C-alpha cells in the first residue's frame, strides 16, 4: 500500500489487523517518508533497527491472534518523553545524546498496547516556547506553509501528524503546548486533566502544569491513544491521580443522554467566555470559531454567554509559576552527572556557569532567571505566593462557569500561525499569544483543539473545547460529533 | 523552661545559650523518595537508583515508613503531629546534591512543638522543641581518592532524615550533652534511628551564643556536624571561651557556621552570614501536601513501646524507686529490662537499682561496653542480691562475687561464695571471740573511745572486720562491739 501514510490510527490498525499491510511495512513506509520530509524539522532521532524490531514483535502478536486498537501502529514521541533506545534531548544541547535507562510511563503504556516507536519529535527546548523556534537543533516548519511556525512547544508532533509522517504522536502541554500547535497545523490534540497521565519520564518543565496528551488527525484517534496513555501511576508519580483508567472511546458516536442521532448534542450547553471573543482575537480566527459554533448549534447544542474574569491575569500568573518551577527543575542540569559539561573551566562555580550557559538556549536561560528572581528572598511573597492565590481564583472562576455550561469553547490562539522569526525577538509577544490556553492549564482542566476551518493566509484555525475535571470522555464525544458533521480534520496540506 | 530554671551557671560572668539542630537518619529499608536501599558502607553509587541520581523524568514518591517514624518521634516527645504538612525545595548547587535542590519541609513541618526532659545531676531539665521535619540527605563528595578531581558517592542521597530543632533553652555544654544523650536515647528507644554517631546516623549542630545575664540573645555561631558526645562538649566549651574572649577584646561576634576540629580542639569558621545562600524555598510541586489522618496516628500510637518517661514513672510507682534511679535505669530498653528482671527475681528493687547504677555500670563503663554485653545475667545478679539480703554475704564480699562472675571465674553465685569463703560470719560466739581479741590487742584505742573519741569506734569495727577476713556481718559486729565497750 503506497498511501498508508494517509491512514489514521484506527484505519491503519485495522489494515494491519486485516493483514492488508503489516506493522513492519507501515513502519518502513513511514520511516522512509519521515526522512524524505526531514526539511520540516519534525524529527530529531530515529532508531530504525529498534523500530523494526518492535514492528516485528507487533506482527507476531497479530499473527498469534491478538487484536488491539494500537497494535502495530507506528507512533512518535515528543522528545520530552524519555525513551529507551533513542536519545532524549528535550530539544536542548544540554541533553545532546542523552540516553535514558528507562521509559516514560506514557511511552511504556503505549508500547504495551502494541504501538511501535518511529522516532523522537522536535520541540521547543525543555518545552518552552510557542513557535518551536526555540529548539536547539532546528526550527520546525508548518506543513501548511513552511515559512510559518507549527506552534509549540509540541511543534514537531504537530507538523509530523499534519504532514502525514505519522498517524499520531505524543505531546505535552504546560500552557497550551498541545492545543496551540494542533490549532496551527489543523490537527486534533487533547490535554487531559492534570494528573491523568503520569509525568514519570517526562523531562520536567513546570511540574504543577506539565501534562501529556495525544495529537492525531481526529478526536477518535486521540481517544484511542489517551485510553492507553492515561491512568494511575501512583508508585512513580505522586501527582498522578488515583482514579481508575477509562475507555475514552466509549462515548464516541453516541448521542448525548436524551439526544437523538440527528441532533446528537441536544442538551449540551457550550459556554462562550466573553474574554475569549474580544478585541484581542484576530477576526479571521473569530470567524472560523463562530462558524464552528454554528455547526454545534445544528448538532443540538445551545450557546451560553459566560465570563472568565481573570483570563488576562493568567498570563502573569503563568509566567511566574512556570518559570519558578522550571528554575528549580532545571537545576539538575549542572554538568556533574549527565548532560553537557563545559570543556574548560577554572573551578566548580565556573564549571556550573559555563556548562549551563553553553547548554541552555536563550529562552530557557530567560525563564530560569525569571523563576530564580520570583522565588528570591524578598520577592517570593509578592510574586510566587500572590500568583498561587490568583491561580486558585482562576480555578474557581471555571467552577463557577461550569454551573452554567457543560463545555467551554473559544479560540485556541488569537491568530493563525505566524512567520518563522516574526516573534523571535519579542518574548512578550509570544507570551501574550498564550492567553486562551494558559488559564485551562492553571486550573488543571482538560482542554482540546479541534480543526475548525481556515483563517488568514489559508492557515488552519482550531476550536478550543474545555471540560470540567475528568470530562475527557465528554470532550472527545463533543469533538467527535463535530468531526462526523465536518471535514476540516481531513484536510491535508498541499504536497503531503 | 527558663523561668523554672535555677540560676544558669555563668562562665566568666556570661550566660551561655545553646540551641540544637539534630539530624537523625531514619532506620527505614529504603530511601525517603525512592525504593533504593539505605545500606551504609556499600561500594560508591551502588545504593542509588534513577530517582536518587535525579535522572531526567524521575519523580519523588514518599516513603510511608519515614512518615511513620516521624509520627513515632512526635508521639514520644509530646509534639503536635500536623494533619497536613508541606514538602519544600531548598535550592542550591552542590555536586553531591543531584537535583540541585533538597526536598525538605520549611513552612509547615510534620512534627511541631514537644519537649525533651532529662536530669542534669539531680536537677530536672526540660528543653522545648520547635519542630522536627522530614528531609532527604545529600550524597558525599570524596576528595581523597582522586588526584585533582572529586568523586561523588550518591549512596546516601535520599536517605531519610528528621531534623529536630530546639528552642535556645540550654545553658551549659553539660546540659547540651545531656539533652543530646536524652534525644539519642529516645530515637533509638523508639526504633526510628540506629543512633550510630560514627556513621553519621545522629549528627548534631549546636547554635551557641553568650550574653550577660538578662541581656538580649547574643549573636550565635553554629557548630556543624558534632558526631560524638565528647566532641560536642569540647567544641561548645571552646566556642564559649572563644566568644567570651572576642567580646572581652571588644570584637562583635559575626553570625557564622563553624566546624570543630578534634585534632586541635578548636572551632573554625566555614562561612559567614554574608555568603549565606538564598535557598529560594517553595512548596515542591512534585509532592502534594503530606496528609496524616488521625487514625494513622492512633495506629502508630497503639504500636509504640512504653516510652522512657512512662517507664520511669512506672518504676517509681511499682518499685518505689526514686525518680533519679528510674530515669537512670531507663537509659535503654535493655537496661530497663535488666533492672526489672533482677528486681523481680530478687524482690530487692532498690538494692538492684543501686547495684546496676553502681557496680554494674561502673564495670561496663570501664570496659566501654553497653548493657547488652553484660557478662552477668540479671538472674545471676538477682541470686547475689538475695544472698546479700539474707545476710549470707556482706556488700563488700558481694563485690568480690561479682568480680568472679564478671571474669568468668565462676557462674553460680552460691558456688562462688563457697569457693571463695565469702560467707558472712553470723555466729555471734565466734564473733565475740574475735572482738575480745581485737579489744585486748588494741587497748589504747579502747581507752580513746571511752575517753570520748568516737572516731576510735569506727577504727575498731574496721579491725574486727579485718580480723574476720571480711566475713563478719558489719551490723552484728557494730552491735556487739558497742555492747562490749559500754
């Protein structure tokens, strides 16, 4: 099959199970295709022997009669997940060539479900960025317009899925790093409730915010991946929620309770925060989002005006808490045990300074400095403590909103993908572009991006859906119903 | 507490003020946030797992056993055990600190308040605790074995510690050492720490300052890592003298961290307040607050051994011992058990207490042994006490019996008494004969006594005892001699 890169997860799994192709054939095809499109900058590493060995093992399981929704399906991992047999760099020179002696829980759970690891995907250094131009290795290009960013920090994952280099990929989202690149590249991505996916084996950026999630071409494929990825891991991650794993595909295609097949979302109240639909959002983005919301009305949903009054505060709050945690999390990269060590130094302090100055890129250094500052004696109460207080209020605002609606909807980002280099010299402009995704992360809520059409320069626009805690199943059902009625998620960038 | 205290002993007119911070290594099988073993003395870096090495992606998971040990300490010292306490990161760079931060507790520790009581001589002292918090130990830097480089051994990294902090309630080095010994006794008694000071399982930092009585607290210097009671006393005494000297010479004391050098007997400043780091403490986002349910505390309480002070109270109650004896005998569970066995088997509690605190302890101290290594069993001691009580042997003769039992020369009390001919002479006829002989041979002394010199009486008793080769019952000798002299 020459076109098997066009198959999504479900279709590819079925084709492999039905022996129309094999896992090995799919893996070989996708490896070749990934290499052919290396100019996108999506992949950072391959291990062909290991990939094919995993594919052979999957084929053997299939031959033995086993069936599984991911069995034999090649996937790729954001380079934030430590993965045995591949280098894990977190997009940083600091970890060039680093080999982990263990797999991240998310990686091992997907492997246990029979998925095959195709390679490691580029990202912003230590997941810090929203354009994937902070990777120490190469910027990632958006397949819809290679002069534009794919979004970040999971830009490699987004570009690879959008360019049909891989049917699905893992991503991580700290302040929007799954949802925003999904929006920019016209794919579907979901960040589950904080604590739903184990953080064990994720190179930490901001511990209280980091969360893994799947990125794929459809809500249904995301549901399949998330089912394998999520679940309790309390023996390895103390912030993992002790809540049984669930089957996120269970509600797909079912009408809501009391609804009909013609209007499957009847009774669904979609809350539209007025703060998400104001002047800050580009008209082309708003137009696409509003059109998608009309579609939801056709499916039976009702639109409700709500308010998330502290939306603007989510930017300063996030850019205090995330760097604070990062400044501490990244202290282990000191040149002593692993990672980059300067070749020449005078003494211990000099070794630390040189190793860290050489190993970390400018955005990482900037955030370490901000974080160190806000935690410093005399500033801690004014910044960190205050930010944590507002964070709690932001979470309360969401709970207030969920008394009026079941799902919150709005844009993922204020604009479509920008040109590579356009915002490189303006970190604040980058930070401001995170406004619609940060509050969800601060509250620990599940959020997703669903392709909703196209905006300026014919670039994709995503619709953001946010649910209450543990409502991933309902979110995916809501997104799936939309994708049954529309074909935005099936659009493929030209040339791919 | 200071208001109950007798006047503090002054040194050259200065009052000494001491507070303690003690790191007790918890005797858990595995580390505080990982499953790696905590064995001491293993080959470098063999007791450290990915979490201890801080490999990317690793996360801490609390060891329930370490929390339970903290609860035990809190229960033993009458502290409040926080329903919710918070782990915080203490950020600093050092090669033996793999994460670049230590996980500790800062604003809300698990154990809050409480006190440690003990005797200093026969004065009862109480030192108030501020807190005890859970934290992880760092690894070790090895400088000797490598030329021009340092090695890092992370075996100790992540070993659970309880840092136990007192108020500045102690007023002398002797009191400080007595406090440290009492705390040491408590943590080993309740089984949360092996107490091995040489291996660093129980390390003390002493905050020392001096002031004129009634003045504000002086500036303190912290003596780090005191790992023996002897050094503790020496270090504090040196530090006190040094501080007084400085002040007398017109110099202000600078807040500093100092190390004690046992070779020179001096303390030496490591760093001053100016280069104190800003640790940027903040709650560890990898660890939710530590929640301790009331029933967990109750469960731990139900499994607590009888505590030294409870046991001491019981010994006073049951055996009519003075409080001093009861406190001394409850130095360790083994000592207390030894006493109780001997007291019960002999029916002579106070005598047992005297012998254990006196002869037995003196011999053990001379040989640097503890009660676990005592060569005379409690039952054997009890048999001897019975022989003293029934007048078979005198106290002095009994000491000779102990010598024989201790050295292994004999093992049966009666056999030793027999073999050594130590049986007390209880036949008054024989004793009268000896007394008559002694009086006849020492006529001048008899005269002196009769002339009013009472001292001569004791000399005569001594001579009678000697003539009887120590076998005379001293009381009987006393009585008979008195009769005859009248």
